[in-house]
């Protein structure tokens, strides 16, 4: 049995804490949980460390160990210098020696989707801090799941080793009750109630209000299960995003936007939990797509395709072309046997293919995925949504079942190959006793 001596620390905006071994699984800190280890039948004993004195003892005994830092943003790592915390004023020089000799491995992991833009701002400062403490860049590993991660070393002019690990898609299997739609692929005669489902919480992100405006203006709201949590306190920001922002996907004047907002205030859109219920669950989650109940499951079972609104959209139209992720939201349509159109940066579907999933062209025209210009990409996405929504119920039903093999492949691949492969690649980066 291998033994992993690991000092795991969560380094947040204004605090940090040791990641402890817990019986209950939590997606934020659960990457060393027995549920994850059992996914690949890893014969492993984890020795959780919480004091530098324990590291020094291992060093003197010439035993390998890992310092694992879960980070949310590179800004926190540099501005609240974790290296100074470890090594300032000559402290713990033995760790630096062990890192450079290979006895200790220092791993940073952006396991949530907040670090992408920060790399462009803070990488040079982070490299200077490494140099200040005489730590070789090539000895550092950063886990992330950004688009184009393979180009990160060149993009940031660094020898730091970037490794792909999509923790969000791995963890969601154990964290929430994902759609229970396995029987859907057996009920070929059942006509579903709606054409699509789209769940949207943070409507401050520019592409989501424009998408909902398009659905509203084109009388498509009744075709889908839609959540859209418009909050009155963000009205001015909402208006600015649609009339005076970096990029407008549909040219609107203030009167048109005001008309839309007035309608939203009188017609709240939710699928499973309303705003009040969402607030009641705030401790559990900040997003309705993480609060699954019977109404959520019914919406997945009774819709044919998913309009998946991701965290980014315009970013791939800028110089920050690493700035989007294939994140946990992709797990929902995959496990629900649903084809999907993704409102995200360009090459999202291409990335899914690289990861081993199948996409839906020509059943869905995925030309949009190759378009970097976000306005053109948005136009092609909405054009395809309209095409599908203009089908008769029988046509959309037949259209769905033509993709049966693709949907089954993605469902099986997600559980049987993708998740184990991700976990295996994660643990291969550690060093063991």
C-alpha cells in the first residue's frame, strides 16, 4: 500500500485552514475523501499533516511529502503571500531544499473557476516570489481546468507545470442529487412537456440577460423550463449590461430594456426554487442548479435539450483566451441524457470532444463553437435555438431519439471513463512513501 504524506491547506481571500479528513463528503475540500479514492480502487493510505514540525521530521527521515494548496485566485496566493507565510524570515528552509531536490512536491490547485483572469495579472509577481525564495519554477505544479491549458506555459512565459484536472465535474457525482433520468432512454413513446431547460442564477453575467431577452422577445419562454433570478438591487448593473456594456449582442435602447425589466419584475422565472427558497438554502448553495428536488428532476425528464449558460462568454473574444471552463454544469445534461447548446467561450464543444465526449453536430449546428467573435457566436446560438423551438412536438421528439447513441455514450463515458481518468491523473502527480 502506498502512503501519501500530505499537508493540505485551503488558502482563501483573508483566511486559510488545513483541509482535514472528514467522514462527510464536501465538494470544496473532498479531493482526498475515501469516495474519490474508491473510484479507482486506489490502494492508498493518506497521512494528513497539519504542522510544519511533522514535515521536518519526514525530511530528516528522508521520506517524501506533498504540500497541497487549494487556491481560489492567484491574487490571494501572491498578495497574501503564501510563500512568505511558509518561508519568510528564513523559516522552514528545509522545505525549499526538499522542493528543489524532489523530496517535497509543492502543488497549487485551482479547483474552482475563479483563477483564470488572475493568471494574466499576477503570474509575473508569483514568479518573482518563487525566485526570491530560490524555488525553481519547474518544481511547481498547478492543477486547473481552463480552456487551452496546454498553452499556459507559453502564454505566461513560465516553466511551472500546468496539469488538467476537472474537479468540479468529478465531485458533482458525490455532492448533489443529479438528475434521475436513466429511465428516459427507455420511454421512446413519451412526449415531453417542454422543448428545453435553462437554469440561470447569476444574471449579472452579460450573456444571460441577452439570452433571456431573446427568448422573451421571440415568444419562446413557454417552450422551456427557465430559471432566471433577476434581483431588483442590481437593476442599474442589469441595465448597463444590456445598453452600455463592453459588447451588446442585441442592439437595445433603454426603453426596450426597461420594458423587459418591468416584465421580469412582474413575472419571476424559476423551475424548482424561487428566490425566497434559494435564500433559505444559501448555506448549502448559492445556485439553484445545486438544489435538486422533485421539480428539478421533473424539468429534466420533461424537456428535450438544454441551453447551458456557462460562467463566461465574451472572454474568449479578448486577449484572455484561456478564460473559460468546461465546468460542473456540463454534468447535468450529460447525466440527464440531454443534448445541449452551450453559451460559453468558443471551442467549448471542441474541448468536450478532446476530453472524450461526443457532441451533437449535425443534429445541432455547432458552427457557433468555432466562432471567436462573441456577437456572431451569440447570433448563431439563438438562431439554432429558434430552429429547434420551431419544430413540431413530433419533430423535436424524433430529433431527440436520433441522438440516442451519443447520449448513451456520454452518460456511460462520464461515469466509467472520464471520472476515473481525471482522478488517476490527479493522484499520479503526487509522490509517495
